[in-house]
């Protein structure tokens, strides 16, 4: 194995992995606060990508400028989904039901996207999409670097919101224990709704980078959601740092497997890593092992 | 009471048995074969996931394993293309059970939420392996021996074998429900820690249930492979399959005996019908998703439980009404009480 391949895999792991980490953070945040597994996260990433695509094709708005529109738009989409469907789920089977409800939502969106945009693959365009620069023998695509910076900025903003604001404190309190949070006067329902919106809003940015680095259509969401779920379980469900680490690890391992054996095995490697890690740590890398888990 | 209930079951299965006699149009009997296959799978899924509360979204692993067992054995053993192939249907089920033991051992080390995701991950391992390994034929799939019996009655034998599987799994499911083992599964669903505290060997019970439920799904996969004649990784390891059978069980009533059968009958038949009639995939996705949401929001307990609650509530009301009529009139009725109060 040569050093350049190793360095390239490490670079991809960090650059692309951070974008996956951003999308997965939304998912793990929603799970941690609400006990909701949002299967629709995959299709919402694609919806975010298509929003950027529509802005680009119809109004010639640059991808990064477009985020100023798509991020708030996806936030609203998240709030609407939470208000219409998720908030109605009650009872002990809530988490299991949430999988089915969000899957149904995802089918609705998939059908809608197929009708509006057809099933042909598209990719987002921009001068930075096709160009790259090199350090030594390792090539850096501008879009990947931009994606990394964007993910870093948004994760930083998310971190700031969670750890430095009063609202973030209520989110973390709800993460730790919903009942106690409600007892100290936190409006858990409102926190849940906003958290869901925030968790979905990040898909706009993730989707834009995904759409610029991959050709996609609505059915790309299956591949995405399986990766995102793998990342949050590997990191430990509900753990924000875990999602970050697992996102980078996944892409790194996938790339290494691609270099050493063959690219056809790289997507398989995510799932094998997941199964192996769970044999050793059933709660995931950074998950908390609590005494009673539903 | 029990007699009357059993009679209903006989009538229902009798009607299913008469279907190919009454309906001869191959378009509809094909829909019938797919529907009966899904009825068997949904019931089998419910026997573990419905009773234990561990929602598995990777049953296509067993379906695909059964299908590939059928295809690979029939090809490599050079089997004659006739009803002998039906002998491989239970073999497909057994292979699926063998697969289920290590998968269950790994996936059931964690609790419910994570279990769901691991079953999805295992599913993708199988799908990607089927695409990438050589012996499965990759994305070009495998062709089974071409069945020789005539076109006109082609569907009928498949339908009855499928019906046999459905009856078999319904009986097993009913027996499990009444057994000590079934009660242990239900105890796990209600409170796993307490069940463990009361001496239920939870891990052994869960793995056993998981393995048992794999059999019929594998056998159904083998039957499917024989029925369609060629298999592709993306159709036998289909994520829609995983979610569809879960949805069928939820629609009918999770953990009930008749729920998954009813759910599969409604969903699969309507799906096949819509596909045949409209052949618009996107419209179908929207209709399916919308139906799904309506059911979960308005009947979260499923159709069977919903109707049962209504019936028992009405019976209760009638009983209350009868009791009220029989009872002697109370000395002071509320109306008089109000009137008295008004004179003050």
C-alpha cells in the first residue's frame, strides 16, 4: 500500500466524512431529544439538493448563496412534518411508529420529486465543482474543501447553539431526561419541534454538497439513509461527537477498502465495520450504557 | 365462543382456497400468488416482531436467502423443471433459519432502537454481497429452470403452495401465541428488564423467535424465485419488502393473529392492482405513503384492534343499556333533583 493512497483516503475521510457527519448530526439530535428515528432524513437531503438545483436552474443562484434560502426552507419543512405527523405519535411504541411514519413521509416526498424532477440523474454545477488543487500528490477538489468548511461552520454554530445559549440548555436537558426537563419548566414539546426543524435544516447544506459531488435522483435517498443510520449507531445513538467521529471513520474505511481491494466492496465495508464494532460495544463507540433502555 | 371464532377462520381460508377456482384470469391469479406470499411473510414477521416488540427491518435477508437457495440448488443439481422444485421450498426456509442464528445473535445483543438499525445494516450487507459476489450472478441475476406446465394453469400450483405456507405459519403463530414461549415473547415486549428479573432467558427466547420467524419468509422467497423464474439481487433483497411486511402487520394490527393476514391482503392486492392498472411508480409511492400515514395517524392500533375495540365497546354499551332497563327505577332521578334544587 502506498502513502499517497493512504493520505488520499484520510483526506476523503475528513472532507467528505464531515459532510456526512453534519447530516448525521441532525439525525442523532432528533433521536436524542425526541426518541424519533427519522428515516426521512435521506430523502430530505435529496430534497435539499433539488431545492439548490431548482434555484440554480431557474434563477441562476449560486449554490452557496442559495443556502440562505434553502436552509430556512428546510427548517420550515421540518417544523411542518413535526407538527403534522411526528407530534401525534404517542405511547410506548412511539419510536417504532416513528420509523414507519417517517418512511411514509419519505415515500410521499420521493414520489413527488420523481414527478417534478423525473428519475434522471442530475448534478449541481458551479465553477468550483470540477476544479481542484494539489498539495504534494494529494488532490483537493474545491467543492470538497468548501463542503468541509461549510460543515465545520454549521457544526460550530450548532455547538454554539447547544452549549452557549439558553435554548441549547433546554435541548440538552431534554436529551438527558425529558420528564425532569418538563419538571423544571422546559416546554419539551416546543423544544422538540424546533430541534426537529434544526435537524432537518442541516440537510439543506448537506444536500447541496452531496448534490455537487454526486449525480443523484430521488432513489439515492436509500443509500444515504442507510449510511446515516450506520453512522449514528456506530457513534452511539444520541451522541453528537460520536456522529462526527463515525462519519469520518466510515468514509475513511470505505476509501481504504476501495484502494486495497476494490471500490465495489467499499459500501459493504461500512456495514461490516458497524457489525464488528457492535459485537464489541453494543451501545456504539460513544453511546451511553444506561441500566434500562426501552 | 371459541367454536364460532374457529368457524370464521375456516370460512376465511376456505374463501382463499376457492379463489383460483372462481377467478381464472391469469392477471388476477398472479396478483393472488404475490398476495398469498406476502400474507405468509407478514404473519411470520409478526410472530417475532409483533409479539416481542423488536421491529426487524431486514427480513428481505431471509427472503433473498430462500430465493437464492432455490435458484442455486435447482441450477447446480440440474433439477427437472417441474413440481419437484417445490421440494426446495422448505429447504429455502431451512437455509434462512441457519442464516438467522448468527444474525440474531449479533443483532439481538442490543435493545430495540438499535436493533432496527442493525437489521437494516445486515440487510445491506446481504444485498451488496449478492450484487458483488460471482456465484450469485451479480446484477444480471440467475435464471431458474423453465417451468414446463401450461400457461393457463401456471399460477394455480404456486397459489396453493403459498396458501399451504400461509396456513402453516398461521397455525404456528397461533400455537406460539398460546404457549409459554409466546408469553415470554410478550413479556419481553411489555418490559424486558422485568421479564429478565422474573427468570425469562431473554436472549435465548429472542434468538429462538427470530430464527423461527425466518423459516416461512425463506420458504416464501424460494417459492417466489420459482414463480418468477429469474431473480435479481435488487428484487429479492428489496428494502421495500422489509418495510412492506412491517407495514402490513401494523396496518392489520401488530401482534394480532389475523392482522398481518388482513394487512397483506389489503396492501399487496391493492399495490399489484395499482401497478397493473396505472403503471405509474411515482403516483403509487404517493398513494402508498398517504395511505400509510392515514392508517398510522387515525388507527395506530391497526384495523383488527380498532374494530375489536369498537365491537367490544358497543357490546359493553348494550350490556349497560340492558342492565339499566332491568334495574328498578332509582328513588330520585337527577331531573327531579335539579327541580328540587330550583325551588330553593
